[in-house]
């Protein structure tokens, strides 16, 4: 999940309890304010009624058009002394004029006249529907929530992208960075201290990576060159022993084992040297190479080599598919893909090779998928095969990287697929 999406989710989650708390406080404060106003009006109205009653004047009419109502009830002294003389509360009252019950604020007042007669005065004033108020507040709170959320996300996104632009530039640079290939320095067009330090750290790490990469290439190249002569000498001496001495059967068997091991080391050394040359860019010359013709030549050879395994190979190739590549590297690409397919296909199974629209697909039967993340790593072997160096697919990957070709591996329907795509589709002739 992207960071901005996580921030948006957290903002929305934080706003929910905040808005709920604000709505609750707003509701109770609104109700309290309305009740205060109603209580002041009820107090004035009850005072007017008490003054008129004690003065023997005419009391206000019950139906004065304001929906206010009151009642005066004589009460005993004991009841008057047991209750609070002033009490405010909410209740439902019946309004005869409307013939319906409505919520009202009520003031209950106990007073006595000059003859010590006690009365209870109840003054009622219609008030608001609390359920309506709750629904109204809820509607506006939800509207306010989404308005704030959209505004905050918009502002946050804008600020985030403006502030994180140096990081995006750095990530794009890292996507383009490949050890051994020339590239631009780490972008550092920022005055933010943290990003500036991060860019410096990445540049230092990249420099160290380049140095180590160059040292590794140099070591492999030097080691491969230095090993060629002693390996050749060892091979010649083993052949001399086999041709010019009369070893017994056991000694001959051991010499042949040594020769097989030595041949494996020679192949490994040559492959490492070829990898180093590719990574050092020592194949600058290019010429038109017909990939379709190259596959058409190599596939029958591998059929002969692995004839005893009865592998069924089907070709679906155009007449020509000409690309600009080094002859040796084009051959390395094709032969290693073909050899990988033949070596790892069980006897009696099938290989399909197709080339269309600039895409070469080599598919062979296999139930167990390989590790797509490491299949092109050096010395990786999903299933160890005799004579394999574990460098064939690493060579394929190196050639593809050298010519900016896209290569991928996938496993589907019990088959392995190796797919190489040229960056520009060529017309098949």
C-alpha cells in the first residue's frame, strides 16, 4: 500500500471519533442553551402569574396563542415542605388547540398566599423535538465529516507530493541504477536536510556497489585468464598419461573421472570469462543476425545430441527474424535457452519453440515451478543436472541485459516458459 493511501486511511479513522465527540458535545450544548432560554421565559411567565394571583388580579388566559399553558393546584403544607420549590424538567404535554402531544419544558413552582395556603404552579412551554435535532445534527455531521475528509486528503496529498518529490526522484533513480552501466549521479535538488542526508547515503552506497562490482568483474576475469593455462596443462598431461602409459583398469577409470571433472572446470572457467566480457562490454561489434535461422540450425543439433531421450521438439518460426546483435552473443542466447530446455525436459516429453512479433518463447514440460526470483542468478540450479554449471541462464540474462531485451520465466499448466522480447518489434518476412 502506498504511503499516501495509508495516511488517508488513518486520517479518516482519526476523524470518526473526533467528529463523534464533537457531535455529542454540540448536541448537549445546544440542548443546554435551548433549555436555558426556555427556563428564563418560564421563570418570567410563572413570576407574572404568581404576582397576579397574590394581588388578586386577573390571571393570563390559558389560550393566549403562544401554546404556553399553566395550572395552579392547592397542595397541603406537608407536600409543599417535602418538595423543591422550583423544579425544571422535560415532559410530554397535550395541547388542546392542536389536539396532539408535544414535548415541553415545564417549571414547577410552589408558593403560598397571605393565608398560608400552598399552591403548586406548573408552567409548560412547547420545545423542540430531540429526535429531529439528533437527525439534523447527524446529517450535518456526516456532511461535515466527508467535507473535511476530502479537504484534508486533498490538501495532505498536495503537500505530501510537494514535500516527497525528492524521494520520488530518488526512487526513480534507484529503478534506473544498474551496477556496471553508466548512469547519472543521485539527484540532490532539495534543501530538506533529511532528504539531503538520504541522497548522500544512497550515493555513497552506490559508489561502494560500483567499486565492488568492478572488483568482482576484474577478479573473475583475472582468475579465468590465469586458470586457462594450468587447466590446459592438466588436460594435456591426463591425455598423455592415457596415451603413453599402460595404467590398469582402476587407474584408467580414475583418470577418466579426473578428465570429466577437469572438463567441467574448463567449461565453468570459459563461461565465467564470457560473462565477464559481456559485462565489460567487450562485444561492441554488431551485425544483422537471423534469429529464426539460428534456431532452425541449432534445434536439429540438440535433437541429435539428446536423441536417446526421445524428446519431441516442435518449431513455429517465421522465414526470417533479423536483429542487430553480436554473432557470438546471439548464438550464446539461443544455444543456452535450447540446452536448458533439452537438459530439463524428461524423456518422452515435448518442447515447443515459437517466434512471433519479436517474442521468442521456449516451453517445455515440467510439473514443478522454478524460483522465478533466482532462476537467472549465477550457479542457481532448480534441479541439479549432471554436467550443468548453473551459469547458462545467467549468460542468457547477461546477453538480454546487454541488448536491453526483456526476459521472463513463468510456469503454467504444467509447463515452463522462457520468453525473450526484443524492445522493437520487427516485421517477419
